[in-house]
C-alpha cells in the first residue's frame, strides 16, 4: 500500500510539473492601441506696406516722401496683408496724422470710416476693422486697405504750409487672434491683448 501511495504521489507531482510547463508556454490573444497627439503652434502674422509713389508699378514700400502743395491729392494706400499661414484674427491700426489740420474735405478719417475702420474707445488714432458694426474676423491671405490717399486743402497759404514741414503720417498695424474673443467689444479685445503684449 505504501508503494502504491508513493507511486501515486510521484505520478501526481509529474502531472503537475507537466501542467505547469504547458501553462507557462501557452499564448493568449492580446491587442493594444495608442493615440499620439502632435502639436503645432498657431500664429497670427501680418505685413503693412503702401504703393511706391516714385515707382507705382514697382514693389510696395513702407515709406514715401511727399512735397505738399495746396489743393493736391497724394496717393497713400497703407494696406494690411494677412499671411497665408496666419490664424483668423482681428485687425487694429493706430494712425498718427500730423497733417490733419490742413487736410481737404476727403480726410483720412472719413476714408477709413467708409472702409469699415471704427475708432476704439477714447484712445486717439486707434481703429478696429469691422463688419456690420462688430470687429471683423479676418482670414489668411486677406488684404485690407486702411485708406487710399490724402488731400491738402486748397485754401492753405505758404505760411501755414511751412508749419507742416517735416510732419508725418504714421500707420501702425496690429493683429490679435480671433479665437477666444468671440462676441467681445473691440475695446475689450484691445485691452486684453495689449496688456498681455505691452502694446498699450
């Protein structure tokens, strides 16, 4: 009886050993997957230029010189170009017009109004580009003209004109991303972006 028990126990141990080795080599069906997020950085980008008054068919420039004469109209068409890879944006300009006192009836300010530029708050010379009374979302590859020319009043005399020697018209353009500012006023957009980028 003892020999039989011993043989039985030995057989059980052998069976257990075989079972363990088989289980150790068994394969299971498995699967895995992953999501990989690749991030790029959005940007808003513009350029500002105007027609070269000395070479109208040539490349556009960022500076012109003029000899002022009473009653004369001069081409000056500062235009904001939104880059091809720019995100949707809002456009603002600051216009520092040092010859406003001798402009003719068709002023720079009146031209800007006709083109959809609206003064922002109490900040002198600051405008936002609008559509239907609200800041306009401008898309990539857009060209937006600020104004087209300026005219010197025909009644200006030599003495008055001499006072405006070396005066300038300076236009500075700004772009601010549209995303995140939906439904906000131009003043709020300008303040929020200006405080963040020290342009106020």
